[in-house]
């Protein structure tokens, strides 16, 4: 956080969320993490980097999706970022040479 303190957030998926597909779990993790962070830290005005190797989840979060589950994740994250005045960035790790 801004004071240099570090924390670890560990969570599980709440019941009732569609988590049978890996891409759904990857996409759901972003808004759930931001919700958890905002309860512990003042995240307003920060740039949050979401790092993930599931390109389809990141693309859905950035651009939306024809999948209802992924579109819901994208909408949830966009609304949460707007409410918290957070700028989301997403990146994928580089493939080893």
C-alpha cells in the first residue's frame, strides 16, 4: 500500500459463482481481488496491475465478451474500478526465450 506495508490476500470463490471453467475462474479473480483489496486498503486513484496468463480472461476483462459469464466479470470489474477511481492495467507474463 502507500505506506510501504505489504499484505497477502487469500480467498476462495463464493458459492453460486460459475467457476467450472478455468477461464471463468481467471476472470472472476480480478474483481474479487479488487473488492478484497478495497476493504483492506485505500485504493482510490491507484493503478492496479492484474497479471495473468489466461489471455482469453484478460481480453474479456479489457474488451467485454459474448460469453455471459465473462461479460459479467468485465462489467463487474469496470463498475468497481469506476466506483473506486482505480485504473486497471492487465498484462501477461512473457514467454521464456
